[in-house]
């Protein structure tokens, strides 16, 4: 993501221009329209106010989403602040938003909607009335007057018709597992003692259907489970509920037919196999029929491995659906048709078994791409690259890709003498990179036992390995080796796990003194009176990258979400991770390279250089939670909390630079540039040890749509506040004590070192991309204090900041 950050005067022309732009686009919003229902008759009176009274149990905001009577759009949800309608009035209808007129038919339907909603919540005797008052000429206020009445309570729930199973505890465990029931009165009657709610009863109905479908009762439908509601004649607010269940009969899985075609239009399924008994079917009478084309180059075992049930077993609808997902997740084919009837209609429930059919087709197996380019830097050069991808490499949906890149640059003697200020012969600078990726759509060792079990049916194992070398004017990359072994599991629509069993990075560079001096000249390093050189953070990060080092990480990440990752206008997103680093280099150092001697470094890989590779041992934990709350049909309030801590252990006192926490930037604490905030209260130009081991941050943002479909995008106005910082951990001793003291986390001082930025922003929201423009004031600048920094900072980003 590209980030642009700069600061400008609060009264600069850019600020004025931005204000004018906002007013301009507000004035020309033509997108809102009257919402009416068919065959309705509108009056000439404008709806300017909508009120609700008597609604103690249901909030106004909820009722607003139910009704179709509307007022003109409010800015940021401020009551009766409708600037677009005001523009329409001032321009005599030429610009702005047309007024929304009263429609009594719509109001009557709104009353019915409110009444039905209250009844679904247990207010069975609710009464809804309305008054329409013309408080100004042609301006009316619509009031919905609600008499809620008492809420009804479900006292007991009984279940009739639920079949018995061979395992007696299965039936009882299911009934007691209901989120509605509390105590058990007998085998079919349970106490509830909770307010009546139609949605909760609907959820219970679906729970019963799902349970029975997964235990053989394949024909059960919604009308097979009916909830009867009865009022207590002595206490009208007390309700008894009876679920009457018509489960039908028990079915088994029938024959399974799987066909796999290749990408050619003509289908010749000449390779066939029939499986029965053993690990494939429950008995020899029910079989699995397989057919494929030779050109698919696929093993029959791949097709059977995805089938999570055995023909002849008791029917389980969850296993049937997960089998479909298994085929979809292979990545090397797509499903042309699937079903439980060969003609594609509903299953034939007149028989005792239900067959299954899968019609599959492979994707293109081989793909090769290449590139050839020229370049001119110190001299003239050329480069080329080749990428090869094999989809279904070994016949079991493996994906293998191999990429090779190389570049050569010839630099003449005269140019070398000029740029390097030294006598040298002509030279050819070279760089090489080789990368391989191997992915299998299943969990491999040591987690193969979890594959295809419940919640682990969508497992993926990824292996990646890269090696590169580079011989350049001022430095050589003797070797750069990266390896990663990752397991990914999508447990369900909300939860997923990522486990990096081994993430290894070995980099062995050799920069020259001339290279470092040139960088310091370019970045403007400072020299203190004692001769100490102070490098800016950008240069320090570059030099850190050129430090010979080896790092290994083992990391687990759990992610939970139920939001649109692009729009982020509802629901939540959360991610939690725990990692440990440096243990593999430590084991090699302690037990292999120099047994019984701990040197805190390893020799160069394959002895390609004389450098020693340093490493650090540490543990790291992060927690990231984000919430998106709709506050109206066109406005969202969102907030985010982030916390992270990394702690070195053993003889290590710091962690690798690329594993530390940083603050600032358009996707972090706005108002500060990337990596420019902290640690603690240290000024950015005085930081010698970059990044920290502790980070705390909090973010809020309110977004309001004020223009719809202008240049193909919805335009959002935003107001945001970001706060946080990073700090050194308790074990960090890599800098002088005075600097560490200013940047170290202390419980009695850290809250004073929380930087706060707040401002306004503009969002251009297209269907698949969001452009973001933010203008931020430093409400709490750690150098200037609260509200003393008058500068306005601008940042640009793609996508919402969180």
C-alpha cells in the first residue's frame, strides 16, 4: 500500500480548497429519491420530523430501519440537519436533494410493520397509532405513538415427535443443548423463563432440522417442525411452546458417482473404477463409481479422498455439504453439477437411500510466462525471468510454481572510476533469484490426522523456498534464503487459523564502507561532539537490513470476522497471534555448531562469506479487534483496539527490527509519518534504536455517505481520532540509559505518552476499491503538548484505515 504523508499550515490554500470542495459536492448531490410504495398517493406536504413515543424497549434507530416514511438525509446523523435539502430550497429546486413528501399509505404500512416487529419480540398486545402535525406551512411532523403493553414470557418448551436413537444420551444431550432451555422437567419438557422472541424460536426450529438431517432424516423440511404457542388462561403473559416434529424415516447414503473431464469440449470418460467395501463403502452392495478422462492426469484416490461419508452409512447432510466444499477447495477443478438426483431435481425420498452425483472438470494444468527487460543504471544491462505453474502437479491437486530471475549490468572502467572514486576495471554486476512454491489442499504432517475432521475440512499446506544472490557496486548479498511452512484452515464462515510451523530467513550481506558513507551523505547523518554518528530512521532500517542475521519464527494466528473486508460497514474483525522466534538458530548454536558453547551467532551459510549471522530469541503476542456499528442507513461508527508485546529471553536483549512494533502512517496513528512516532517521548530525530517491544493503540472513525454514485463512487465524509504509541520493553538495553528511560514503558507514565491525532477525511468508495484522503491535527503532540501544534497533516491511502 502506498502512503503519502505531509504537513501544511492550518490556513493554507490546500485547507481552503478542501473546504470549498466539500461544500461544492454537498451542493450538487442529486442522488436521493422519495421512497414510496406501489399505488400510493403523496401529498404536497414535506416530512421534516419523525418521532417515536412510548417505545421503551425498542430504540428509535431500530424503528427507523423498519419504516418507509423518510425525511431528507441528515449529515452525520445530526437531527434535522439536512444541508442537501437546504441547498434545494435556496436554489429553488435546481440543485441539492428533492424534498420527501408525506404519503399516508406508507405511514399506514409503517404502523403495521412496527406492530409486527413488536409482536415478534413478545409484545403480543402492542398498539400503534400515529399523529401528523403541520407545524409550519407545508411542513409536517409524523409521530408514531406506541403502546407496548407487557412482554410475554415463554415458561416452558415441549418437544413432540423427536425420534429416539440407539445412543439414548444423544437425544437428551440435544434437547438440553438448546440455547432456550434452562431446567429439565421430564424427557420432553423444559423450563425456559425468557421473553418470547420469534427469531429465537425460528433458530430453534432450524437447529432441530439440522440435527435430524445430520442423523439420517434427510426428508425433513421447515413445515415438518411446527411451533405451537399457547397462552396461559390465568396469566396471559405466560406462554407455553410445543414443537411438533414429523421427522419422517431414516435414510442412508446411496451410490456415489463422480466424473472428471478435462478442458476439452469432447468428453470421453474412458478410465473407470468401481469401489466397494473396505475403506470406501459400508458394504459391498452400495458402491462408488468413478470415471475420468486420461488427459486430466488425476489419480482416482484424489476423487475419493474428498468424499467424507461412506455409501451405506446413515445419511448426514453436513458431511454431504462439506464434501462439496472439499471439491471446491481443491483449486484444480470446478464443479459443473452436483446433486442427489441424476436429473438434478430433488432427491427421491420414496427409496431408503439417497445417491450422490458430482460432475467435475479440471482447469488448465500448465502455465508458463516470461519477461525480458532492459535497464540503465550505472551502465547498460538486461534481465529476464521465467515463471512456471503446474496445477495438479502429481495428480492429487498439488500446485507447484517455480520462478527464476536474473539480471546483468555492464559498467565501464571510466564510469566506475567516476562513481566509486577509485581505480577499477570494467565489471558486470549480477543478481539471481530462484523461488519455488508448493501447495497441497490438505493438512500434511504433523497435522494430517486432523484433515477432513470436523472444522478441518478446508485445510491447506503451503511450502515456499527462495534463494537469491547479488553482486553489486557497493555490496554483495552472499546469500538470502527464505523458507516458510504454513498450514491454513477455514473452520467455518467466521473462524480461520494460520499456523507457520517454520518461517526461516537467512540473509548474509557484505556492504562496503563506501556504501555506508554514501548512504549517510544522502540521508544526512549527524555527528555528535564525542564522534558518535546519529543516523536517521530510514538509514538505520537500511543498515539493519544489511546486517548478517538469521531468524526463525513459529507463529499461530486465529482470525474471526463477519464483515465485508472492503466496505467494513457492519460486524467485526479480530485477529490474535502468538509467536516464538530464534529457537532453531539457538538449537544449532547450542547443540550442533559449537556443542556446549553458546556464541549467539552462526557461521555463514555454506561458508559463502566470513560473516557471522546473529539471531535473537523472543516471544511475541498481538491482539487486534475492530467493530463496525451502523448508526443509520448511510453512516457507520467504527472503533479498533490493538495491543502487542514482544519480549526477548535467554541472552537476547532485543528482537529483530522486522519483528518490532512501529507507530504512525495512514493506516496507523494518522498525523505522524510511518515509523515516526515513539518509542515513548523520544523525538523522532533522536531515536537510535528504532521500534519498540510494546504497542498500544485505539482508533475511532465515523463515516457518513453524502453523495451517491458520483463518478461511479459513493462519497463519504469521515471524522476520526487515533491514539497510541510504542515503547521499549523492560529487557531492552541496546541504547544509553537516558534514551531507554525516555522510551521505556512505565505503568505510571505511559498514559502521558499517548499521542492523539484527530481530523476529517474524504472517502471515494467504488465497488472494489476505496480511495482515502485524511487531514489530521495532532491533538496531543508529545513534543508540543495538547492542542499546541497548529499544523495540518495530509495522508492518502487505499482502503479504510481499519
